[in-house]
């Protein structure tokens, strides 16, 4: 009885636990039935696929027709490249020993849209070109996947330690591809921009951060935020928030830097400019010794604020006239973890 798999340029594997409880990985690539068509009922367990080709993954449906109508004189490449829906079918037997265990089948790529069927039942549709794990049952399993270029909505989801999960949904657009070839890019959706750019009343120059260390990817997205308040994010790369913010700092601008730079060494880590009449407040991890540049440029206070549970000691500097400041490393100590300093700019009171 057949199993249906449809994917483009894909490989797959089967993972389960053996008798000892160790993870067992099996090659699921060989002996697939393939057809470059979209026959009705192809996901059904009893569908007759005897006339289909036998292939192994990785595989692509246009591996034969890509160069069979080549236009050499016109330098236009392949002229009749087929595109559409395809099916792969595979039948396999899961041993009874797998019953009650977690068994996965992994598809490394299904371009562009994959429909996955198991034992005649639609498990779901995947639209990003990569198919997730699928649970299997003991006994004979029939898996079906159909790949297509049908336009629709694609949702991307991301999560990471210290960050809130996030998602973005993109609507794919249909476009003409005569004989499988498109000579023009599809239309892109328009993005509405704010009518006016945000203003930063106390900061007069862009923030720049040292980029000598490739690992500090956060450096490329450092920017200025306005209206600081308890609960606002301190950094661009961590979901750490302000709390216990002194009342006179509420509403200030702040430089949203990267916490990944907390242990990076540079004499010119952050450079910025402020208007005259401003007060610059720097919040420094209270666990750390204050670096020389900090004690030279700023005055210590007896005040603190909190970043994700960590007390940050406050230092201030009044700017009577327009000027720029260059800030160095957060610390010269060898530590496993530290909070990156924060820079807030407010009007003198």
C-alpha cells in the first residue's frame, strides 16, 4: 500500500528509539514513487501508483527538462520549463516496538508549498520551503505531500532565550511564469510608512558603535528611543526592561544598545552628540568597577535604577553647550555575565 511524499530538492530521515532507548536514525530517502502531475485522489492509501517513476531524495521534478529546450542562439536558456504540482509516495512499516515511543519523519525541504498526508489524512500545509517533524504510528504508514506554487499567506515564527516569541505574516503574490519562466519580478506589497519621522529632541547626531568585533551583530541596529518609562526595553537584543526609574528620568531619550557588547573592549564603543542644556545619565552595572573613562567624564550619584532585576548605579554629566561624547568599554573585568551600560539624555531641570 502506497505512501505519498511530495517535495522539491529534499532529503528526509526517520528517527525513533531502539530497544536500549537510544535514538535511532534511518535513511528515508530511497524508493519513492514520483509523478510530475496532480492526479485526483493521489493522497488515498489505495491509489494505484504502479506507473509512477521510482526515485530517491534529494530530487527535483525538472531535473530532466531544464536543458532540453535550450536557446543557444538567443542566449535565453531553457524555453519550456515545466512547473506545477508533483507527488511522491512511499510505503513503509513501523515495527510494533515503536508503539508508545516518539517517532519523527523529517523533511529538510519542500519547495514551495507542501501538503502532508499520513494514511490518507491531511496533516497540514507548510509554506516556507521547509517541512517540520511529523509524528508516526506503529504499523503501515502512508505519507503524502504535495508541493505547489499557489500564492497564500506565509507566517514566520521565531523564539530565543531571553526574548519574547515573535511572528510575521507575509502575503505571497501570484505572478505569470509562462512555460515555468518569469522574466520580471512579481509585484511587492506596499508598506505604509509614518507620515512624519520620530523626533529626538535631545540627541542631535546618530549613534555609532565600534564594529571591529563581528560577533556583535547588535551593533548594526543600535538606535535612539524616546519617552523612557518602566517596562520599556533597555537593549536591542534582550527582552530586559527598565524598572525603579527615577521620576526625573521619565520621558528621557535613551540609546538602545546591545547587551551583547557588555564585555566587548573598545575605547570608542559609543559616540553620540547632544544639545546644550541636556543632562546625560549613564546607568552602569553596580557589580562592576567603574572604568576610568566613566569616572573621568561623569559624576557618581547615590541613585540607581534596575534592569531585569540587576541594580544599575547612575552617573550624570551636564552639557551646558552642544557637544559630543565618546564612551568606552563597559568593564575591563573578566566576567561571565554583565549588563551593558545604558545612556539616557534628558533636559536640564
